[in-house]
């Protein structure tokens, strides 16, 4: 017997057997537990009777992406090149990018994440 429930359902027998049904997931079980599940609100699963719900038509707003093609700060790139040449693993994160505190110290200012990563990418791609 194949049973499906619209909501999460837990069926227990007097013998101590417990069967859990996930919402909307059909499950093949023995008839005894199937009848208990039906009494608890589940339904017999029949692929021929599945109703296809009409899909809601999604409305999307037009998204315009503006690319900024500003080159990274030359002083920052130079500082990162020196950092790369030193190769001290304590200056880098596990993903290979330099640590923010190290870059800020080299630059003598607070460098934003986007600016730091753009400068690092320009070094790696050159």
C-alpha cells in the first residue's frame, strides 16, 4: 500500500512500531500501518489521481547591472605584490586571499573588501 500525507504524520501501532510520513512524500508500507495512517488523515497514493496545480506566473522586474571598470589603486597593488613576494603564510587566509588586517597595515588605511579583492585578482590575473 502506498500512502501520502499532506502534513508530517507519525503513526504508531500498539506493538510499538512507529512510522513517520513526510508531507507530500509517498511511502510504501504494510496494510495495517496504511489503514492507521488513513485514519489519521493520510490518503492512498495514486499517480493517476494527482492533480496538477496551475503554476503561478512570476513577474520579474528588469535588473540593470552597472559594471564599474575602475582599476585598483596602484599603491595597493604594489603593496600586495610585496606581500605575495614575501610569501608569509600568516598573512593569508585559508582561501589564499590576504588577510584584511595585513592589507590595511600595508596600505596605511582601511581598505574595503571589494577594493582589496579586486587588487588581489588583478595581481593573480596579470
